[in-house]
C-alpha cells in the first residue's frame, strides 16, 4: 500500500484535515493543532534531492520566461496581462504548496508549473487574436508542444525526472475534468494545484482587470438561463454556453465547484473575491439583480461548507 492510499484512511482530502491523529501511521506525517497539514513525501515520491538530480532554479526560470514573453508584442495589453498572470499564478502555487505541506523541492516544482502553465497563450493570441480556445487552439496543448516537442523545457529546468509531471500539469490545467486514471498520484497532485491556482488568479482578475471601463454596458446585460441553471446545479460552467460578459462573470464564480483544496476556498474567502466581483455593478434588470443575489448567497454558503 502506498503512502496516499494509507492517507486516505486518516485524511479527508476534501476538507483538508485529518479524520483523527492515530499513533500508528506512516512516518513523517504531522497534524498540527490548527489542522494545518504538513505532508512530507517519502516512499513513492521521495522528493528529497536525489544524488545527481538537477534542482529547479526558479529565479533563472523566471528570467528566461520574461525573456521569452518579451519577444511578443508587450505593447498589447492582452500579452502583458498574460505575462503578469503567469507570475501571479507562480506565487499562488507557492502559497498553496506551502500550506498543504510540500517540501522545498516540490514547492519549487509547483512554482515552475505556475510560471509556465500559460506559455501557449502568447502564440495563441499572436496568431488568432483571441484567448478563446474553442475559437482558436487549445492553449494548454500548445504550451506543452512549445516546451516539450520543441525542447524549450531545458531552458527552464534540467530536472528531467519531473518533465512528465510538468507536461501533464500544463496540458490538464484548462480541461473541464481530469482523467485521474491516466495520472500518477504525483501528477494528480500537481494537476489539481495548478487548476486551483489558475482559477484563483482569474478571480483576482475579475476584481481588478475584467470589465474595467465597461461597467455601464455590462450592467445592462442578463444572465442566460442555461448558465444560471448550471450554477444552481453546482456545475463548473463551460465556456461554450456563455453568451455575454455576465455569463462569464457567473462562470468565474462557478470556479468554487471545481476547487480541489480547502486552502483554495480559504484564500478566496479571505480576499472576498466573489463579493468584490459582484458588488462592482449596479445591474439594471431586476431579474438579474435577484439572480446575482441568489448566486452570491449560494456561493458563500458553499464556501463555508467547504471550510468546515
């Protein structure tokens, strides 16, 4: 039995806490008084630095990323925004990795995945002038192609042991569902981390970036019925059914139905992202007002449940 199978008997992964703290369990597991989880991988993961293993140098990787992205039109606000998004996601990955108790080597790996997860966005926008995958190309698949088929990954790290983890995390970060059966436990962990970190920063962008200067027009719109019903059914809303900016807004709030870690719910609650997104607007349509009031109430209750 591997370490995560054992953990499943004593640890609630949905709530992010131990079910209890028995005396007999694998070495190097610690449950602190405040329920903060610290998991030090041994056995299968053995993430301590192996002899001859190439350590990730995140500072050099970040410098290379800035150099790479600066080759695109940085005068275009869309390109510049994606560069900044990547840096923020890297920092969110660091925070989440630390809070779930990963060791330093694994934290650096998480940061690198965060930095590189949207590397395909720059070619996508340059060629198609859109970030909508269903109207252009899957940016995650494109990013993996750039890094691995074109062998650019070596510019960021020589840690070949983790190449497949990085590749699968990048490919899967924008997918509606993870195919768990095709992932190792380690790959699954990092795929879930990057999906959460990416969504957290998109919520930040919903507060600070999206709809700036477009408030008046946005306030006149209505939520389409299909998007509204999808939210009430506690579903992550698919891009294909969104008709306007309010649908996009509801889609961002629906991220709560796809988070994998208790720490992610804590982060967005502390930042009050949902309240800040919705309270920016004075919606003109009464039905729209009522629907958003219900959406916020349901979202707040759902997050509270996840944090219990």
